[in-house]
C-alpha cells in the first residue's frame, strides 16, 4: 500500500466518513482507488481517525463528531452574493450596454464612467461586469426579408476530394453555390478551375436550373466578378458585366470583410460540405455533380427551413414564376 502523508490520510478519512464513494474520492483527490480502498479497510479496523494531521478545518481526535453524528450542513452560498458585492456597475447597466452595442471596450467605458458619471469603482469591476454582459448578450444582426425572385447569392467553397484525371491523386475542386434568398433553393456545381468565363457560365447554368434569372445577385469581391471593389460603384470585369446585362440582372457586391451580407449562401456552402460531401470521395467531377443534384432534390429541397418554418421546395414553387 502506498504510504500517504498524514494530511492526505485525514482527507480520505473525512470524505469516507461523509459518505463519499471511493470513485468520488479518487476524482476529487487524484489518489488511486486501490490506495483509498486499502486505507478504508485500515480505518475500519482502527475505528479512529488518522493521527498527526495539521490540516486546518478537519476535525481530529476529541474535536471530531461523536459516533453516529455528522456535522450540520453548511448553508448554501448565495448565488448573487459575489455578483452584488462586486457590482458597483449595476446602477450604470443601461449606459454600459449601450456602449457595448457601439463596440467600445471596457477601458473606454470605465474612463467615461469616471469622467461623466462619478464612478468610484476600479477598472477591474467594469472589466468583470462587461465580460458577464458579453457572455449573456451575443452579437445581434438584423434579419432581411426579400420578395420571390428578387435576390440570388453566389460564392465559392471547397468540394469533396476528387480524382484528378490521368493521375492517382485526389484534390478538392472549387464548389460553386448559388442560393435564392427567398426560398433558399440552391444550385451546386464543382469545377477544377475558375475564370471570368467559367464564373459567367456557372451563373447561366444556375438560372437554367432555376428556370429564370433574379433581379440582382450578391457576390463576393473575387476577381472573376469584381475588378475594383467599391461601396457605391464597383468595377466589374467585362465578361461578367456583359452576362448580367444580357439577363437584365444587377450585381450587388458585398462590402469587403462583410460575409454576413451573403449569409444564405455561406450557410448553404457549410450545409453542403458538412452533410452532402462530408467523408466522401469521387472518381470524377461529373460523379460529384450528380451526387450534389440528387442530394439537393431528395434531401435539401424537401427540408423544413429552420427560420421560415416552411418547406424549401414549397417556397421555391412560389418563387419559380
């Protein structure tokens, strides 16, 4: 049997006497259950607590509870005690929440509380209060609504590993996804390379698949579509601009580093990668495209959309016209 230090022996004795199982004592102390079992047998034979412990707060000898009695339970700690004691910021909650919505950090809020609100606490009080508010209040976004046929969102992602023709290597192709914003019905195709012409052809294939074009298309600022990003007058490449003009569609590039503007297609790409393509390998692009079209028709289109609480295919039938 491993010989433990006196204070550890006292800890085991106290926990056993309180009715804890050997497994629970092992979890709390890190001492092997075999060692705990050996000491339990030893304590049962001695019928006395281990001697020589200087561990404060543990009753030994004459200070221990009489046989058959246990110490009265401690009153439960107040869950609001610590928070209320440290929450000098509570009277200023509305102001702090407003500043957080503006994106200000804890130091800026603390400085303004001192200068304009006579705050007498320390910076750490504000820092802790701000951390609690940020945990409970996630970032919020406005939810946009669109008419049927009004908007389509497009983007590239990564497809599943596919055999490169003429080799024994597998490589991930580019996954093009076009999602109608009203119904969330999607068109998916994988290609090896992208170019201005391929980008325009993929749009044409999407509109043929849907049975018509939309009023405007939201895209990322990739070079196949946008030569020069600009908030008001982005410069499109000539092939893409001509394609959109032919179908009477207006391009609406998202702002740089603002993926939430095209959140529907971002979610569609993640849904495709995580459900339709996860763990898959294909022998050709054609095989992967056939799999994607089958999955869209059988599983993705009939699903009930989480936000709308309606079937995607039913909404697409409204949008088809």
